[in-house]
C-alpha cells in the first residue's frame, strides 16, 4: 500500500461495450479470470479500499465482487459520470481511478503514483502527448468539479482536468517504470484484441531479456 495512505481504488465498469460487442469486463482473453476481477486484484495491491462503479447495482452480481459497488448518479454520461460516482463513494481523501478494460496495469507504476506526495488535485500520466485520465489519482474533493462539469453537459474526463490543479507524470518518470506505456492499453474494439496479443508478446519478450541480462 501507499506510504501516503490512505488511498482508495475506483474501477470504472459501467460502459456498454458497444464497439467491442461483448462485455469487456468479462473477457478472459488476457488472464485466467474475467478482466474486471484481474483489474480489481491489481488495484487492491496498492489501495486501502476499492469501489467498482457500474450502471446498475446487480450488473456483476454473478462475479461476487470483493469490493463495494457504486452506481452512476449521472447514467449514460460516460467516464466522467463514473469518476464522479467513484469519488462520491470512497472514504479516502484520494482515489486511484482506472478503467476495467486495462489488462496490462503495471504495479511498479501504480506504486510510484500511490507513493507520490499528494500536493495536487489530480496526478495524471501523459503518454505520447496525451493525458491518461482513466489511469490517474484524484482528490475526493474533485467530485464537486466533476458534478459541475456534468451539470453543464460535459462528458469527457478531459473536461474535468481543465478545472483541476493537475500534476502530470511525464515521460522521464514513465520510461523507467513502463517503457512502452502498456499500462494505458485498453480494449474498445475487436481489433484491440488482436493488438493485445502483440502487446503480450512484447511484454513476455521484455521479461525474458531482463532475466537473461
């Protein structure tokens, strides 16, 4: 867990997976268990409490989630609604927010972010020039800014970042921990499942080289 405890974990699992055609949270393509459970296990390693945000309370009842479940107060409003619901549900002053469709979360990077002094409203990686707001730590107080954005009709988490004091995690910090940015890979379309096999091959190749070095 973080030396800057306490830290909550929020896993967003309320999407409809329209482009993929199947519920991405239930995919077993990457691991021996549904992707949502794998992400939960990873997040739980660095967080003191974990909340899963869904669009309806019974959505994953069959998985018997070992986590609290929160439902969107702004249903159908995309990830921003999920971030708002998660920050509203946690008890800790800060929360790591990730999406349930990220099969290659990197514990070294998560631990680095969890241990970073919390002198920010949001701690957000920047990969290939793009913010990664669904692999970020937010102050619980950001829920007010998220609600204000939602009330004004905004749906993108990037719209929320414009309202916050953001501390970026830049390339010089990311490279030693996750050189290729596999942490930020997510599954949205069938083609991503093909790409994922390539990513897994690269990751395994990298591990093999590291062991033989």
